[in-house]
C-alpha cells in the first residue's frame, strides 16, 4: 500500500489531492496543511511522497500509521549496546532514528559509540532500567520517551555458547542478563524487537523460543562477510533468507596496520601457533590462505578464535581493519581505542550487515 492509500484509510487525518494541491486535514485538531504548485506541472509518485512528508513535518499530528511513524523517525532502545552496531545497521538500512537510547556499562564501548553518534542517550546498567507509562527510569535519570518502537539487544553470551565447555545456559550469571531483556520487553511492549545470541544447546534455544514467542532465525555472518559467525536472531520482523555474497578474506588480507597485530614469541604463543599446524582445541587455526576467518572473539590469543596469519618468521593476529571488515563495520570505526580494546568490542559486536538485512524489512511494512 502506498502512502496516499494509507492516509486515505486513516481515521485521524484526511488527504485532499486536487491535481496541484495536496492538503492534509487533521480531523482531531481541525487544522489543515497544504502545499500547492503551479497548475499543469505534474508530479511523480516520489515527488508526491516527499510533499506529503514535508506537510507532515509541519504538523503536530502524531503518528497514525506505520509508514509515517518511521519517516518521523523511530524511538529505539538498545540494550547491551556495545559500540552501537545496531545504530549503524539502522543507518545502513535507511531507517530514520528519532531517538536512540542505549544501555551499556563498558566505558571504552561507550566512548566509541559517542564519538560516532553524539546524540545517543546513555542509560547505564540494564538492571537499573524500568519502564512505566512512557517513562524510562534509569541510573542516569528519568526520560519521557513515550512509546518505544524498537527494542534491540544481544545479551552477554558466554554461558550459552557452544564454544564454552562449562556453559550454564540460562542459569549462568552472564546469561541471566537475558532476563533483563525479557523483563523490559514485557514492560515496554515495543512494536518491534530483535534479540541476538550465540548458537546454543537445543534445549536452551527452545526455551528462548518459548519466552520470546518466535522461533530463532539462524544466520551465519559468512554470507555477508569473510567471517564465520553463526548467530540466532529472534524478532517479530520478517527476515528474508539471505543470499551468499561470497566474500573472500584473501581479497582483503593485509589491510590496516600490521605492526599493531604482531605476535610476540612467548612460550604460550609458540604453542598457540604451533607452526600453523592445528593440533587440538588449544591450537589456533591457520587462516593464512583461508577464504573465511573464524569467529572474532574478544581475544585473539586463544582458541577457538578468528585464527592466525603467517607473518615474517612467526604469525600475526588480524589487523584492526581486518577485524572491523569481518564485522562489516566502517573501517576506522574503533580508531579512538587501543588495539586490545578494539578487538574486545569488535569481538562482542554484531555483524552490521546481517542486522541491516533484518532491519530492511522495516521499510516494507
Ligand atoms: C554481546 S555484547 C553486545 C554488543 C553489541 N550488540 C554491539 O553492537 O556492540 C554484550 C554487551 O553487554 C554489556 N553489558 C554487560 N552487562 C551489562 C549491564 N548490566 N548493563 C548494560 N550492558 C551490559 C557488555 O559490556 C557488552 O558490551
């Protein structure tokens, strides 16, 4: 349905279209707003759309239906926001954001986000956030946010992860933060939600499916980048089956500052590299000639991780730029952080293009 048809169906506003005049009549307030152009001048669909949007911007008419709401911008709450990969993904999907509230406690992640998006409102610790009657109560103060359109987040995941041999599932301390997401989802009742998490045991996944009322959608980032990263996404948005973009690490290997990524020959690292021969789960994968790197984790000096690259007479980690690209972040996004801080937050982050793929469905509602 196009915008004009949607307005026609609205009970609160009326659209008057008289060839060279478009007017919007606010039935509730009795106000009329119009834009006129010279007679005989024709306007195409896109131009009409822009005119309607221009009129709506002048009005105090609040939101009546989806399309217009999004064009006015969405109110977003991002829990466990990290370096705001969700915000970059919204931008990439062309979704206008009115206000973006973020809950995050890691100082260097917040520093990176704020450097790129000065308008993000930081709310602090998720366990101290409550929502009631349009107000967010937080450790950083109270915010009159009204309705929240989109709730997003990926709670810390070590206790779910198949890669963690001692995982405790939903009982693990870190995964318990998942319940904070669930609590806020119930308090807020946003129009749309997205929760991301790692691949986990079937029982835990089923539990999450039933808590969230939707089945998790599995996507491996390798379809969108040169990184293998299998993740589950729970959302009430429709996700289209992604296509494989066939991105090969060999086409990008070597970008960025290699000096930063050098590995010192300490006994543990000699064991970890093992001349590039993978011996057991403690030995890192040799990705020198691979199409895809392994999953980027907070630390690259342990296995399983993204892998190591032969360099001079030893090996190296991925450069910061290689790490950023693996997550489809803008190159240089983490430049204000130290290399160790950067790999920490990039490893924690989302593959931006995967999330942008999911958010694109907001344009089709
Ligand atoms: C898996 S990462 C999510 C990263 C994020 N999706 C991104 O785009 O970068 C989980 C994040 O939760 C944050 N976190 C942990 N405890 C928290 C708490 N109590 N309140 C808010 N954030 C918390 C961590 O600092 C970490 O950045």
